[in-house]
C-alpha cells in the first residue's frame, strides 16, 4: 500500500484515475501510463503515483527552459508588458527576506539558476550557490554575475551548517522522499537560517492535479506538517504573492517535538478537482463533435491544459497549431505541433480549444483581439 510522502501514513484508494492510455509531464510530453492521485486523510496531502525510474528521468530527460540564458516562462502580461517568472520570483523574495548582510544563498534544484541570477543582479552582495541532480545546467552556472559555487548530483559537504538561505523554486513537488531532502536542506543552514521555497497551489491551478511527474500537491496543512516534522519553525505561508502557488519561508532552529498543526481536510475541493478532470475528456469530445468535419483546429495554450486537450481529441491531426503569447515558445514545437503567436492564426482554423486555467481563461480570450475580430468559435474546459 502506498504511504504519504509527508506524514508516512497509509493512503487509501485513489481519488482520481486518469486516461488509461496516457499521462502528461511538466514538459508537456504525452507518455504512456495512467495517472493516479491519492488524498491523505491524516495531513491533507495530495499525492500522485510516481513515474518509474524517476531518478533517471530527472537526471537524463527532465529539463526546463534550457534553450539559452533568457529562456523563461511567461508569468503575466502586466499593463501590456511581459513579466517572466524568474523576475517575479526574485522580486517577491526580495520583498520577504532581508538580504542586506552579504548572505550565502543556495538555490536547491536550481536548473539554470534564473531566479538566483535575477536576485544577484538586484542584490550584488548575495553570495550564490547552486545545486541540481543533473549536470546539464552547469554551463549556465559558470558565468554568474557573482562567481558561484555549485554541485551536481550530491551536495558539497563543506557547505553544511554555513548557508544563510536555501531557496527552492518549483522543486519539492517532484520529490518523493521529502523527509530526506528536508533533512539535507536543514543541515545546510546555519542555526536560524531561512528556508524559502515556492510550490504549486493545486487548488488555484487545476492543471497541477494531473501532471504525472508532480508527485506532491501541497495544501496549507500538509506544508505545515512537512516543515514541523523536519524541525523548522516560524512558518509563513503566502498564497497571494505568486499566482497559483504557495510562497513559504521558515527558520532552521533546534529540532522540537510535539508541535502539531490543526489539520483542515480539503475534501470538497479535492472532490471538485477530481470531478472536473474526470468530466473534461468527455466535454472535449462533445465540443469536437459539434465542429464541421473539415477545417483546422487550434489550441490556445501550449502548456498542460493545452496538451491535455490534444491527448483527448478524437482527431488530433486536425490541430494546425498551438497559440501562445510566450515569445520563448513561439517557433518551437510541442508533440509535433508548431507554436505561434495568436495574431498569426491561420485562416483555415474554424475552432479554438482553450487550454488555460479555467479561473482566468474567459477573460484572457476576451483580450485576444485576433480571435475576437475573426469571431472564431472558442471552446473552454469549463
């Protein structure tokens, strides 16, 4: 029987079972296998059955924004200006932590270290450290604004007990053995040092619920349980500073026993999530059947929502393109389909399937003039 990655208690039957044929990864790769999600009744953690050979997957296959130093994910369009994720993450971190005293800051699971790079540019006294479980990002680490120390696969033991801040941006959701990783992070910090991290908020971005390589989907309760069990205190959880995410910071202090948070189970929200994704495939099939048999289809959004739609279509060969406003994606392909700017939508497209967070999808599409002016029918996941 599977056990919870946070509290170690046995998990019951899955609350959600996905498409029997395929699942979707963070890289929007459609893979064979069925996604199963469990809900821990002890600490309110949501957990997905992990991929086979997960360590090899991260060391050899997983990559994020690897096409050049500036490659990044679009966070939002603010007053007509594109704001990318790493710059927003750096600005939020600066607003929450005092970095004035030349702190040693390690980015744990750093990838290119994009957020730490932005941080060092804004706060030049920061002393950067980087770590990841693969060597594929080392080329990006060599030319940091400040000379950086780094390690791949295994932490440098000389760092233990010396670091002022350990950061982690969208890494803990990938890690089955949370206890081991939290213990290592705790050991790296000096007494009173800060652990600062961001993880997805599944309840704000429903796509996180079905991503096959996100084995952990945290709630406020499960975050508190995880951190208290690891010996951290002064836990602050913010679900507003970063869209669809929890921004968390806490202190490394002498380990305490007997601290237990009040658990509030998210049963109704979990039921809603499971029902949404269970019904989504049938909804896409019904929408597809309403279209004329000839003519192309476009999918707006080249992320998880969009590729879920692609996997559900009866005739995916009709998809002429993905539409996406992220300039770093335009001109690339995902699952063999090109990604273009919405203004470049071909005249042959007779319908657009909207692969965006349902909480924001309608307002985003209403702002896309190329779709509004052409009056192309749009089909939404909700």
